[in-house]
C-alpha cells in the first residue's frame, strides 16, 4: 500500500509573515517539508530593528475607529482576515511562548523586555523543524503542467528547487521591477512607491528647532482632503513624527506622482479652528497686555517654536500684547492653525522602510490569500498591496496574513 508523499512547502522570504507561516505549517503538518528561502544573510532582520529595536509587535486597536485610518490600502481585506486571527490572538500566541507583553498609553504593544531580539528568538525557536536557506534570492518562480512550482535563484550555482505549495512573503519592494521573479505567473502588480517617511522642508529657521516635539497637531496636504493627527517632530531636514508618517502613508501615491513636491499645512493647535484660535489670542492679550509677545504662549508650544511662529506671522516678539490690532490677531491665528511649508523631498526611514503597492488584491482569494489563477500559490504580508501606518499595524498584518495563508496552504 502506497502512502502519499509529504508536501513540500516553499516560503519565499524570511521576515515576519514568512516565519510565522512556516511555524504554523511545521506545527500543524508534521510530515511536511518546509523550507524558507531568504535573500539576505539572516532571518527577521526587519523585525530586529522595528520600533527602534524594541519591536512594536502589534496594537491594542482601542483607539482605532476605522481600519481605513490605519490600513490606507487593504482595510477591507484586513477586516475579513481579522475574523480568523487578530491582535488578541497574536498577543496570546507570543504570551503562550513566554513573552511578557506591555501595552503603552498610545495602544502600541511591546515585549516587556523592550528588546526586539526576544521576539526574534521566540520565532527562531518555532523554526526548529523548518529548513532555512539564506542567501537564496529567487530570480524566477514558475509552475509546470503538473501544478508543481519551480524556483530558480540569482546564484545559478544553487540549482533549481521544487515545491507543491508556495507562500510568497518577500515584503515590500522599494524599487519597481524587484518583483520580476513573479513575471512568469502573469500577475497584476500595483506599482510600489514609498510610504512612512519624513518630509523635507527647506527652512533654515525651522531646522534650528531640531528636536522640538508638539504632541497634538493636525497636518495635511493643501489642495487635497488628506489629513493626519498626532505628535510632530522637527528635524534638521524637515518634519517627522507620527502625524507626518501617517500623512505620508495616506498620501503615498499622490506624493510620488508629484515627485514629493507639495505644500504641507500644519495646525499647531490640533483640532482648534480659527474662531477658537482668535479667542485664545484675545484672552492672552487681555490677561497679559503689558507683557511681550515672546513671554506668553499656548501651553502646547515651547518658547523657541512660539518665537518662530511669531516671526512667521510678521510680528515682533518684543511687542506688547496690548499693542496688537485685529489684523495682527488674524495673522497670528492663521499661522497657528494653518502654517504652510513647501515640501521638497522625502526622508526614508532606513531599515523600517515601508512601501505601498505590490501584488494586486484582485489577484487573490480574500479568505485564503491564494492566487485565483495559480492553485497552491499564496501571498502574505507587504508583498501584497496592503500597508499600514506606524503603531504595530504592519507587523500585525504580517502575523495575520502569514497565519491565514499557512492555514489554507495545508488544507
């Protein structure tokens, strides 16, 4: 009596989604032969540096009113997949393996050790029954008439490998064309462009405020309806921080289309409108009429930024509050709630670089992440046209999609 030979699974990409998928298959199909093919020199390189080396591995989602606000591309898909495996199950998975977690006030979830290597080590332990091949960059993936997949590598000395099931988890592609290994399969690819980046602003006076943080601002791109809120950081090259990174995610394609040349608007007072700003200015003028403008300012700002904004409004910081006229009130109010700065480029986030774009969602079955045209081929993580804002949402997408793809690959 003949037994069915074990399935051979190929995981292309050794990041969060790929390793999570490999662990699930190895644990739930013990007879399977699972191999991870990683182009780099080690697995989980991006996980090791995420969250500043602390690993923001997910989010409590308590502050999320709409998934579209955290997944600008792919929110409908993620809503569906979360029914199978969400942030609570991801947290439980790590806790069951000895990782103690902590949820911050901003809803970001980290290992209590504040060490990303604890997460990396936990995943490595789960890969004990998985074959790992580093420095194996796949240059071509094809499928034969019998339904088996063939993997060729950029290093021809590595030969050819075959697999019954393939899960592609290569992450984002910073450059268009890096997905060329999929060309034989005829998949639709949404052009990859950068997401999650700081905005370069050529303003020397602003640069002198490097290190200044304003905790609650609203930023936008003039001429569009794109808006984002949160902390803002002034840097030596422009503006960054969660608010700016979120805006760059929402406007990733629009900014790419104009070569990262646009105008940024900043409401330094958060959601405050013009009437409220005028009321605040009037109140300060009445209470502190004999004091200089530079000495009295809204509590959410610091003295250096306040002086910068006064000068941006054309006002003398040494002037007395009681000397301001209505015209000056309106100038200052407009500066506080609608400062405009020309953007002259983007600043990428080194190892934490994220892209939008990738394999089009129309190419996959949304419940399984399997290719509609190539049975046994699955996609998970940022290789798909799914990406998120900062806060642990990208890693949660990787855990969720890796789990879902693996679960359906062994069905």
